[in-house]
C-alpha cells in the first residue's frame, strides 16, 4: 500500500483515524495505541506479508537489547556491540548478500549461487532507527518506555516505509501526551493541506518526469546532447518531487494523529554549495550519519587529513545504505569529494557569486544523480556521453538556417521524437525549476497557514487533480532503499 493509492486515502487512513480516536475517547488509551501499532503492521504487510515476522523479530530483539543495556552495568558495551552486529547482519543479509557474492565471484573467479532475496520494505530505515535507539540506550539517553510504545515508535506507518529516520526523544513522548489523544481540528486541516500538496507533487509532477527519465535511462540505446540533458534533468526533478511529495504526505498523515515528524526536506535545489545541499536533503539521514558514524569515528578532531578520511567513510556508508551497487558507492564518493573540496575552498576565503555558486552546485547534483539512477555503469556512461556531446548533437528546426552548425556535423531534426513529445518537456522542466527555486516549500507555507475559502478551494483543486492521476501507480523511489 502506498500513500498515493485509493486504498490508503479512502479506506486505510480514515478507518485508522476513526478507530484510534474513538478508542481514546472511550479512555481506552492502551487499546488505542495497540490499534495504531496493528494498523501500522497491517500497512507494512500489505506489500508482502511474508516479511511481517522479520520486522517483528527485529523490533523484539532490539527492544530486549535496549532493556539489557539499560539495566546491565558491567556488560553494556558488549551487549551494544552484539546488538549492533545483529542489526548490521540483518540488513547485510537481505540487502547486500548478492552484491557480496557477485564481487567474490568476480575477484576470485568463483561461481557461488546468488540468493536473489527480495529486499524487505523499509529494512534500511527501521534498522538505522533502532541502531540509534541502542546507542542512545548505552549512553543513558533513553527514558524507559513500554514495548507497545516502542513498537509504535518503530512502525508508525507515516514514517515507516521511507522515513524520516526519527529519533526516540522527538517521537516517543508525543505518543504518550494526553492532549495528543484528542482530535485536533487545526492539525487535521493542516495535515490534509500538506498531504494534498505532497500527493500533487508525487502523482502529477514526479510521475510525469518518471516516464521521460525511464525512457532515457532504460529504453533508448543512445542519447544525443539534448536527449541526455532531458534524461538527467527529468530524473533530477522526478527524485526531488517524489521524495518531497512523500515527505509532505508523511508529515500530513502524521499530523492527523497529532504527531509532528521532524523536518526532512527543505528546498535542497536552492543550495549554493554541497554542504548546504546536505543540510536540506534527507535531513534525518544526514543527522544519523553525522551523529552515529562521522562523530564516533573521530569527526574533525584529529586534523584535516583524518577529517577528510572520516568524511569519505561516512559518505561511502551513505551511498551503500541507498543501494547494493558500485554506482551507489561511487555516488557517495562523489559527494564526499565535493564536501572535501568545499572545505578546502572555504579555507581560501574566496567566495563565488551566488548565482554561479548555485549553478555549479545544481549541475554537480544533477550529474551525480545519474549514478544514483543508473542500473548499470553502461547506463550512466551512456547518459554522460550524451550530455557532453559524444553521441551526436541534434538541434531543433529553428537552427536550420545557421550553416555553421551543419558544417560541424550538427544535425537539425526532431529533438523530442524519442520522448513522444514536442515542446512539452521543455515547459515541464522550466516549471519544475521555477517551483524548486522560487516557491515556498511546505514547511514555510504552514508557518502562516490559515484556513479560508481560497485555501479550501486550492486544496480541493490539487487533491482532485491528483486523484485523476492515481492510475499511474508508480512506487516511491525511496521504497527501494
């Protein structure tokens, strides 16, 4: 079940909402919390019920380790290490087994059979979330909570599948506040508003770009200059509106239950340097990697060279977390090198013009996303070769009278033929860029949100348009991680 589906919007969400607040109204708060846990597990099972025991097993084991770590003084560190190994091995088995075997076969010229396991939904997210919980239990930051509260913390359906990676101290107290057990109409209005914006981003914008991105990456065998840029930019905007849309829908759905999820997405394509980008993109993942990887391995405390090594290690882990493939690792390495270069650049005291800084940052991000999207190295090379003109240049007919172009082997023809479009793609790209750069994001809008007739009309309009596009039924990109 995905957020952008009729089953979720018209059946699951309203039924879960009504049951939860009905039970709370009857002062059956424990039963109400249990109903939310059950609903979240049902939501998870909708994709593939065979992995329901996996998430339950993970939750039970991690909760048991947290109790032992909290209560046992002499063996805390040993228990923490065992608990961390459990999570890493669980994640590694399901997500990286075949990647490991493929590389062993390649290096040693062996022929081990691949396991071909189906990646359990959300395994990366709930594993990282529980790793943080164990570490904080070891440090004494965790206040005692019941198992029921813990299972809701891990499985709460708005953030279960693709984040944000929530922290116990910002979430668990919300589930126990008495005022959060009562219907809050302001939060309902706000939640529906944010959810509708996210639904529009996903179904109308992201899913439109997905067609062109998939065509360029997966179908066409060769891309001319403009076709390659259409392909890369289409994926850049697909990913932006897909992830931003999911984040909005998660925040909106959680608000219906009076739960405020942490900020996870803050107009990242407005960034004017790579550090700024990572302070805006997947904020909770950046926070996790900083607090539970970068700082524990030394951070910036042991000189520049060690700091650069720590940055590289952290981003390689971040790349591998996203997917079991060398293209993801290379993507992580690119961002690590960019961060290191940015730090060195800052030490020179030279400042770029803001527009130039944005242009350089955006194009680096656009190019790096190619490796994030490519199924194989060949796909990435195909797009890059096209973007730099090595697979031919085709320009539209408006350039046909410029003889200089034809003398230099530049073809005048139909640029958009392979994408079954004329100038529609150009318009969509310009609109998407304009939205990314000049529109306020959802977090900024809600700061001055006041329900009125115009807002209601706006919500109804974008919600209706979104419903008309639900038949595309394209999964969220981050469901794959």
